[in-house]
């Protein structure tokens, strides 16, 4: 219930910002705003102030601003307060203002996230050594192997994983990704089109992460055994542990031949002191895996306001490139419809972010606001981008389009949007059940 409430509040706020953009632009050029609604009908509450009725409606999955003259049945080019009486440039201004408001909100929230500070893995400060490379990945195409050291990306030195991430976030879609890496003292280089990286969304390598304990799940076997954050795992049942990924694999290998969880002995290093603890893994019903109840070391990292703004803008630039890369994949048939997220999946992500604190919630709000702004600019009838497209066609034609054509186009657009909404919601529910 908490997740649902938080999701509805976040969605309502983002829709309010979007519609506020349209509202302010319309008022700025003198168009009368007849209604401003958060949610779709039926109306739950409303209050008229001047010419505008402000409403909260029952279906909390969007919202709208109704402008005088924006529908074919109330167009009046002779009325100065009518949408149809405004120039194409003024109408374009009104249409763009909604998505622009969402993009502006993302531009405010993302730097705020870096300024407030985020929980990041402590391994980002570690030397950039690769633990494993997935078969068929971008890293594999670069010729990389496990234990390689990342020396530089596109000429930028990358002594730690943080520098690696920073360099990747600045990689433009049309560039070439060049990676220098060290293999047993030999300097090698590989390159791939940056589009390959943006399309995949990851390089496919796993960082070598020190086996240092961070968070402990309350009352978990690791918590009850006396393990503390900062402890380094040296071995499990005398199997040496050199990196974080070996912990899970070692537990799975040791337990594979037993019907019930086997008690384990862990050798630890705590500030130079050798310790030994015993614990028994528990079976997680969601993942069907044996777990100890501990996570890798994390730390809070914040930046001065100026650097936070730069990092926030860089992150948004990367996300915009990745978003259009995904859209390109879908249009070319290379993407999967399973990657589309609907209200159920978004609600779950927002709820999880809220549980992790304000910073993660602001981050998710920036991400969703960015996607909302971009999505609304797509040239689909019934969206802002569809109206912008019709303005362009009107400009080329040299006059207004016929009422019949506009009505049929809008009906087609609403049908496509409704079908898409039903599909992504069904897809979300299937994935949640599975």
C-alpha cells in the first residue's frame, strides 16, 4: 500500500509539472485555459478560479490541460483567447512547454542527487581490474579477458573504476570507444563503435571487487554470526576468497551436494586481526538461492554544487543517448518488448527507491521525468509530439488540415496509446508473477 501511495504521489507531481508547463505557456500567449486536471475523468474534486477549473480526477495515470480552441468543436480563429487564433510559433511554444518542464525538472533533480550524496559501491575507488568478461559482450569484442587492467578510455586515464564510469558517461553515440588495457604487463588496445555500447547498455565486464562486507541484513545468518561491516572474507570452509563474486559461487559449490544448508566456517580479517565465525545459509524463496545476508561495502559520496551540476548534466546526457538508442533498437526490430516498463514496474521501482531514502527517490523522479519529457515529444498522434508533427504538416501544406483528418488521426493515436498501455501493464504483471 505504501508503494502504491508513493507511486501515485510521484506520478501526480510529475504530471502536474508537465501540465503546468502547458498551462503557463498558454497563459503567457493569451490562450484561455478551461480546465487543469491531475488524473483522468471522472472528476473527484474541482474548483473554478477565473476562467479555469482546477480538478483532481479518479484515474491517476496522467492528466491534462484543456485549452479553449484546441479541439475541433470550439475552434474560433477570430477570438484572441482561442488556441486556433494563435500563430504556429505560439502553438509550438505551448506544445513544447510541457515536455520542456519535465526535462527542466530532471535537470534540477539530477544535480541535486549528486549534491546530496548517493550510496555508491566502495570498489569504485579500487584499481580498475576486470574479474570476468561475458561471452559475446562489448568487452569481449574489445578483446578483453579476466584479470586485465583498464588503463584508459579514449585517451582518458582510468586508474579506478570511478574514472572508468566517468569516461563512459561522456561517450557520445557517434564516437568510437577505444580501450587500452594491461594484460600481464603488455599494453593492448581494442575499439568498437560507441553505438554498440549504448545499444547494449553495458560493456559486459565485471569489476574485481574486494570481498569486504558492507551492509548486513538484520537477523540474517551473517548478522547473527557476529560479522561486522568492514570485515574482509578470507576463506569459506578453507576455500580461499580473493574477490566478492567468489563468495556466492563458493557457497553454491559447497552446498550443491547437500539437501539442506550446510554450516559454513568463514575466516575473516578485521583490522589485521584474524577471526573465525560459523553460520548456515538461508534459502531465499524469490531467487531460490542460498544467501548469507550481507552486501558489498558501500559509502556515501557527495560533490560540491558546481561539480554536482556537471555530473548531473553528464548523467542526463548519457541517459538521453541511451534512451534514443533504445528507441532506435525498437524501431529497427532489434529491441525486446520485454524491456518496456509500464505503471506496475515503475511503481515497484519508485517504491524501492523511496525505501532507500530521499536521494534515490529524487534520482528515480529525475529519470522518470526525463523519460516522460522525451516520450511526449515522439511524433505519435495524441501526444505533444504528434501535435507538433501536425503543425509541421500544416506549415508545409500552407493552411490548416481538414477536421476529418485531424479527428481520425487523434483517434488512431489514442488507440495506439491505449494498446501500448494495456500491453506494458500486462507485460509487467506477467514478469511480477514469474
